[in-house]
C-alpha cells in the first residue's frame, strides 16, 4: 500500500523465480503513473474501478529488484 504519489520498493523472490509478477498497489492518487524497474520504463499498468493500480513487471524476478512508481 502506498501512502502518497510515490512508491519505491525492492522486491526479493524466494528460492523460485517469479515470471512476470503483477503488483496491486492501493493508496496512490489518480493520475498517470510513471513506472521504472531498475531504471527501465514499464508501459503496462491498469487502474481498477475501485482505485488500486495494477502493474505487470516485464521480467522474470530472480534477484532483488528495485521498482519505482510516481504519479504525474
């Protein structure tokens, strides 16, 4: 859950890699999300009708990975 217009987090998989993880983030204000994964821009996101933001990460999560989301 976000507490404002910005979220920075590091996601660490367990012993099994996670292919194309999807994040559901609540608490972000309305607006266009700017999403990066370790500096690479991510295009795919969807805002659900009740407010949460869904973000599909275009990678196979095999190690700790930095994700940044900012609402513009």
